[in-house]
C-alpha cells in the first residue's frame, strides 16, 4: 500500500520518494485476494487494468466438515459490475503495477535501501537510510508515511507499541504449482480426512498456483513444521482427496500466526502510519492488504490537501479517527473468524464442531460458518440537518451508466470532490470547487443553466435506486470515494454544497 499511497500523492502534484529495502518486488505467498473496493482504489492510479488482466475473479466459496459440504456462499455481484467481489492475484503483481504507476507519474524509488533511524521535527522529518553497501544518508522530508509492515522500523524507532490480541493457532502457508480446471472460489475444510484435526484453506492463483494454508497442532515444533519432508506429504494427501491428481511442485513454504493489533494513534507529529505498520489483522476474511489500500486512499487526499494549503493540518486527525475505527471493525470480524478457524481453547472447539455438525442438516446454522469476507467500513458521522443522511460515511455505491468514455459511476471518483446532482432541474451549486456530474435518466435536449457540468445517463435507474435519490438530490463524494454530504430537496429548491467539505470526520 506504500506504493499506492505514493502514486496517489504523486498524481496530486506532491513530490514523493519511496524508500524500499528490497531490490525488487516481494516474493512468495503474501496477500492474495483483492476486494472490489481495492480494485477501485488501484484504478485511481491506473493500475487496475494490469491487475485485472492477470487476476482470477471469484464470487463465492465452499466450506466442508470432513468430506461433506456445509456452506456454499455467494457475494453480491452481477454481470454488469465493473469489478468482481474478489480477485485472486499474488502481491508481487500488485506491487509491480503500483510501482509502474508511481514511476510513470514521476515518482522515484530508492531500492536496496532501508530506514535505520529518524528524527521527528515540528516542520519535517530527518530520515537516516542505509544502502546495500552500508553507506548512510540523511533525507529531509516534510512528511513520512510509514508503510514498513508488521515489523515496522519507524514504529520501533519512535518507541510505539500496538495493542490487542495475538492468537496461538499457527498455519503453514504453501504455494504449489499445479494445473487445475477447478472453479475459482474460496475453499475451506474443517477436520478433513486428508489432515485430521486441522483446518485447511485453498485459493487458486494466477500461473497455475494453489495457495494452501493448513493449521498445525499446538504442540508441533515450528521449525519442523515447515520442513518440506513434513509439509509435502500433507499437501499430497489433500490433493489426492479432492481429486487434483496433475503433477505439482512446491514454490514457497512459510508459517503464520494470527494477530489482532493496532496503534492507538496513526499520526505522530510529521509521521503517519498505514497498513501493517499501523494495524495487524488476521488473514481470515482477507482484510490485511485490502484495509491497507483503504488506508492509502483515505490518507493520500488529506495529506495532499494539507501540503498544498487547501486544508488545515487538523484534517489529518480524521485519518486516525476513521482508519482506527476501520481497523477495530476489521479486528472484530477477523477475531471471530480466527476463533472459528483456529479455536483458541477446548470450549471454542467444542462449540465450533457442534455448529459444523448441525450445519450438515440444518441450513439455518450455516451462517455461523460464513467467513466474513472483507467489506468497506462505514465511518461514524452525523446526519445532515436537512436530509436523510443516507449513505453518508459509506463508500459511494456503484452503478452502470452511459457516457462517451465511462461505463460505471465509480470511474468518476478518486481524484477530487465530486457533486452528483440527480435530475436536470435548477440547483444552486455556486461556490463549490467539486466536479459536478449530473445523473439523468435520458440524454438532455437542453442545458439547465447550471455551472459547467458533465452528464451521465442512468437509463436503468441503478444510480437513483442505490443512492436513494430523487430529482434535486445532491450527493457530495470525497476524493476517496466516500459520501461526505447529501441534500434531498425538491428540484426547484436550492442545494448549495460548500466547497471542500470534510465530513464525515
């Protein structure tokens, strides 16, 4: 998410430098599932097409108790959506697309260089970096955005600690290469005959790669657990059980344990934290990278506005308020999933297995097995004083539209403020610096006399329905695609929207 935040800043005219410890892109099995919201954010920097050309979209999944299916879930989706609910793609592909977008916008990456120390000042940050030859240099930056992961050097040098819960359950993560014609979906087994007593997850990845995660027993030695002679027989047993008999080879083996941790504040002077440097959430529900990309989308426009002087520095306080709230929501969902996937003690396991047994014959119980896939978090906000407040604090809904160069309403977002005006009636929009987009049912025959606007055609009424809008409704969308304000007036009334609204904060 560091490269995405940098690309968003660079595209807003903020000169940005990325310090990267690795010589290239990451390797092995890291984040693997991108949400629809994440694909929209990547679209703001022009990286969505490259990832969409590689990624494997999916809409649902299956869970099994031993060898019997107990859940088949489908996420909301239809054929006209711009992006699928989820896309499976290895993290190094995301890094490459984001790096190319950042460098294409004029940004610079210092590779094979790591941060070793820093000093936080009232007007900037001095950052000591060291290259692979051991040469040290001090960089002076107005702001430092720390996206340096769960073992953040920046966090450690500032003496900051995250708070929360660390779970005992451990998972071996294995990437293998094997051709398969199986549908792309999330697959989970509880106590499978291939690995009795374990929980096992599978995801197909681009390049004929399977990502396999399986739980190890509490008394298994971590060093022994990741040795190929102990891993490969378990993988082979499971592949044979599900009928995947094509030749295969291992690519990557690692060990993972779940953490639910967050900093209390994501801003410390001129240093801002994002992604795993700010919070750690379990892999279950794929909230790690996706929440980090939401951090980047939230932070970049606010930091750019503070740097260019169009907003006061206090705007950055809302970054912590909103994204810490999101982290706590993600942690709450992630904790529930973790306790189901890897019960922390006998009592949890007893209840989990009872739910699985009941789910074999009782459909009403199957919702307890739902993996709670990542969804965008709504921010706390106050309702408008003269409207319903509907959608305020939430991501602006998607809708199909007709336009010479656009197919979906979300393509209007991600740059500056956008004022969606429903209908072609007179609405007072003077004084706003938002881009004005008129959402109309058919192509207009005459201009309305409003300020210079762009029109999109909502022929099927999707936008009007999803925004709960009538003629005269005005919805102000923030640069990160969240609804900031709305006004629900009759078409002949005034709906003045002040420029540069900050709410919700």
